[in-house]
C-alpha cells in the first residue's frame, strides 16, 4: 500500500530533551515536507526537501532540523524542544515533477507531540 | 506574504443539506487549488482540486468553483452525509519553483443525522 509512515504517533517529552520524529514513504516521491497543525492556524510548513541532500526552510523552521540522506526518509529533529513546539505534526510527500503546477501531497497519519 | 483565508471556521448542517466553504487567496500567480479532508485521527487527504484554467469541477457530490478575478474559490458538498463530518482545508499554490501550497486555517464540518 502506498503510504507515508510517521513515528511515533504520540509523544510526551520534557523541555530540552532531544527527539526525532521519523517519516518514511514508499512511493519513490522526490518531494517531502513537514507541517505543523495548530488550532486556527491550519497547516504551516516547517521544512521541505526537493530530493536527496536538498532541504530548505519553510514558514516556521525555528527550533527544527531535518535531513534527507535517503529518498524515502525525512526525519524531523527537535534538538531542544520547548512547550511552544507542542503541536500535531504531519509529514507529506509528492511526485512534484508535475511541472504544470500541481503539488499533490500524500500525508502521514500525524504525530501528536506534547512538550512539558 | 502569500495568504489563504478560509470561512467559516465551523459549519453545522443537517444530513441532506448542502455545505459551502469559501477561500480567498492573495497571490494572483497561484494556479492550483486543492481541497483536503481530514478525518479524526488521520492525515489530510486530497478530495478534489482545480487548476486556474478551469472555472468549475465536479466529482459526484462535491464540486469546486474558482473565480480568478476575485481570487476566491469554494467547495460545495451536496446531500451531506454523516461521513462528510471532518475538517476541510483549502490551499493555493505559489509558483515558487516547486509550487508550494499555502493552506487555509480549516473548516470543521459537522453533519447531524
């Protein structure tokens, strides 16, 4: 089944304790991205990657890091989590080579993170 | 910067009624407008999309209309059913080299039997 898999689905941690949220896709997609979802703010892009070893900041990158060493994986790293990073996180991927303008995203099921 | 406004934030309808969600975008260069449905505990899923060279698109009970002059687009759901209850997000692309999507804040639709 074509899908984007995120882990963990739920995590409660404490301020300053480094954590990684993994994301893997099995569709051979070039483009991958991380979003955070907060009430009243919709989905905001954190980081994105056009291909292996190519990453760039989205709209809210502060406090996050990413890496893209393999095409299928795109982990999100919080080096020193803070309470304002408590949120619902989504990884997404797409075969963005549709240069006509469509960026059809496939989302993971989400990771709910609480930072105390 | 680019912005997408979505209204209403919540919508409650009776089963069988129609539901309309409206979005306005700021970037006149936007050329792709998808709608995503997020069910409880799941990630958003594409339900319909429209490109800038088309004014309307239908898929069974759902339709999307686009007014490029006014820079707004709408999702129409007819004959609503309880399984239509979800959060709906509109989005607009910005031609920033990779067609980044800017999402609206979401609309929580509740369909009551």
